[in-house]
C-alpha cells in the first residue's frame, strides 16, 4: 500500500502539525507500545484494549495508516496476503519519544493533582508509572 503524507490543515502552524501527526485518543499510546517492540496488528490491538475501553479494528487501522503516512511508524508485510503485518517505530518516529516522555510525566502529575483534588490520592496508573529520582523523573512501564 502506498501512503502519502497528510496535509496540515492550519498552514505553517507547528502546534497543529504536531497534533495532526500524534494527537488524539490513540496515537501516542500506539507510539508508546511500538517503541517497546514491533507488533502485529492483533497484538497491538490487544495491548490497547488492556489499558482502555477498547479500540475498534476500523479506528486502529485508520490511526496506523495516518502514522504510516506521516512516516512515524513503518508497516512491513511478513509474506504473501493474508500474512500478518508488523508495525514498528521508524527512525523518524524515534524523534517523538522525548516528547512522549514529557507528556507521560505531565500526565502523571495531572493524575496526582486531580486525585488529590477529589480526595482519591490513592490510585493506580494503568499503563505507565512515574518514579522520582534525585536527578529527575524516570518513566517505568
């Protein structure tokens, strides 16, 4: 399948270009799991379903297609059709990881803040945990 880069709807705006490429409900989580290891479609869908209310096959296909079109992930067929397809983070996709780490740190702090405000300070993070160290924050899976 041949993918074409998608157009940025707000011309020359870096923020909307970023949001179009990795924003939304699923893309950062997809990138997170593909950074860990390349995955077949079904394995990736199971991973996403484990940490959320679930993603439909149609939506996952659309999100993966957009990430491929933007060059963030690669799609590799493992043989003749209907052979499984393997998705992995591209070299360019690796450039997203520092931003993803910063988003995870912010998200952990936001969860702590909202739990404290609601009186539910004890809560478990379902997909990623953040641990403090003297030199800063370390993200653990």
